[in-house]
C-alpha cells in the first residue's frame, strides 16, 4: 500500500479547498460538492423537513446538525434503532465533525440558507 495518500504536506486537494473557501458558491456548486452517488435529494429533503419543524434553528447549532444526521440516517436506514446509545453517539460525533470542519460547515450553511 502506498503512503502517498497519507502525505501531510499541502496537496492539490488542500489548495482546492482553500480556493473554494475564498469564493462564493452557487447552489449548483454546493449541490455538486455535497452530492455523492445520488444522495442529494435525501440531504435536501431532510434539510427542508428540519426547517419546517424548527424554523428558528441554525445549521451552526450542534443540536440541529445532530438532528439532521439522525433524520438522514432514518431516511436511508428506516430500521436503524435511532434511540440506541451507539447510534446517538455516532450521530453526535458526525454532527460535531460537520460543525467543526470549515468546508462542511460552510456547505451546510449555504444549503440551509438557500433552501429557507
């Protein structure tokens, strides 16, 4: 296995992320970057659902992003036991990562604001 993928030095992906963080994104850009293997509809529908049930909520709130992760998981895996401690811990960890990652946080903020 090559260690090239683990190189901690600046890569073209890092440069691309920096450039993207400096440029305003259109809705098409956000969707293209967020969508993978046809899951964009689930993400958009989940955001719309959360907005309708929580009109004052913000995508920067860890609680709201945890709800987003749980709602998305429920959509994708209807039989998943969402009240399980393991699932709740996993959702919270994912939400924390989304809030703390500048690129993910900005994508969520843009999606959220453009869908409201």
